[in-house]
């Protein structure tokens, strides 16, 4: 059984909850995404596997995950980058948003990871393919193609972080 952090509307911990129960009862829990960026600032989007129970066959971030009870957002992001992409490396926290789209009611922490040219090894149970897109292309996909409902919010967090870094 997978245990998650059960949190309130301010992301304060209420305890732990089983993942299936969190989804069945639509209770708020912690999750996150990793956006992989290459040297040209393109973002890697994946196509979720058909076998996924939630939002199958849709575009998604580079890696998306639930935060297991007992681990931090950062630990979960590192674990999932390795499991879903086969990559390790420094992660930058870009921000957090609250997302409500049944059965998901979650706080989503957004991380960026720089792509350094190493092979990307997708976990076939998570994603069937992936590709780098410009920010504009990724935003078009998020608004016109079947995608996870959190993709557009994650791309907004990425754009906002880029704007903060611009002189």
C-alpha cells in the first residue's frame, strides 16, 4: 500500500493516507512535477502510458509524482526523475500550486532539472514517449491537446521563474 501525506488547504500535515483512499475520497495530498530543460530552454514533455488509471494517453510534464509519506518534496522529485527518466542531477524548486481536478486534490511542487545530454530512459509503465518542445510549443500543447490538467500550471510556474531570472 502506498501512503501519502494528507494535508489541508494550506499544505499543513494532517497525517497519512492511503493513495487509493485519497483519490476515492478526493482528499488533499502532496505531489509534484519535474520539468527537464535542455541547453536551448526547451522542455521535455511525455506522453502518459495507456495503462495509467488517471489521464492515460495524455501529454504530461517530464515526470509527475506523489510524495510518499515520510519523504520531502525534494526527495520525491529526485526519486521520480531517476525512476521515470533515468536521470539524476540538481533540482531547482520553482514554486507550488494547489490543483483540484478529480480524483486529484493536491499541492503540486514544481521542479526544474537541466538536461546534460545523457540518455533519457523512460519507464514504460509511466510514459510511452517524450520530446523536447519550446516553451511556446509546450503551452500550445497544454491548451489544445489532451493533457494532464496540471501541465498548464507547471508551465506557468516555469515561465514565471524564467521571468524572475531575466534582467
